[in-house]
């Protein structure tokens, strides 16, 4: 079963930086991310969702491939490719996998203009190594399906450098 984690950031670029960091950790097999979406609340109040998987593009590629194969059978590969790509793009655009878009838009309404949030659906994680990687990156956990203890550990890791830098200034 996957865990949902939503982290809000005070700046509109920080969520994207964190998504890139998560994808890097995924390549290192520290975390298995099912979906990662960045929501940005623009200064005019509009919400923009930046999906990590573009379903329309993926559908067009798959549809084009299968349309080409069928087109070759009927001696019209170009027509088959075009019909398959169009059908795949429409099917991809209408499908929704991962985190529900309406849920993300509704939760993002609570953000301040000029801020962002990272919505992550995680299948598996190596907690100690991932917490070390995200340590001090800032952000506030606003929604999660983690246990209270795991959520507190995540928030502590996000705040870690802020607390340490505050102590360094006092010295």
C-alpha cells in the first residue's frame, strides 16, 4: 500500500527542487515513488499542477505504435499511425492515475499565493536514508497517511538545518 505525503513550501520553486531530489533518490533505490506532482499557487491565485507523468503524450506514443502495426497489416501505416496516436492521446488525457487531480487542487487552495506544494505517493522507502537526504530542506507537512511518529520524524528532518542555523547565529 502506498503512502501519501503533501509538503508545502514558502516559495514556488522549492517543491520542484524536492521532486528532483526524490527522483534522484529513486534512481538510487532509496524510495519507490508512484506519483509526484508539484502544485504552484500563482500570485493571481490560480493553481497549476505539474505532473511527473504526461498521460496524453504517453498515450499518443503507445497509440501511434499500435496504430502503425495495424496500419502495416492493412497497407496504410501512416494512416494507422495517425489514428492510433490521436486515439492514444485522447485516452491518455482522459485517464488519471496516481493522486487525484481534484484532491490536489482542493488542498492547494489553502496555499498562499507564490507558494508551492509537493504531493508524493510513495510505495516503499528506506526511512533513515531518505530522512538524511531531505534534512534541512524546509517545508511543512500538511497532509499525510503516515503514522504520527513517522510524520513527526519527517517534519523534524525538514526543519533540522533551520534549528541548527538559528543556534549558530546565537553563538
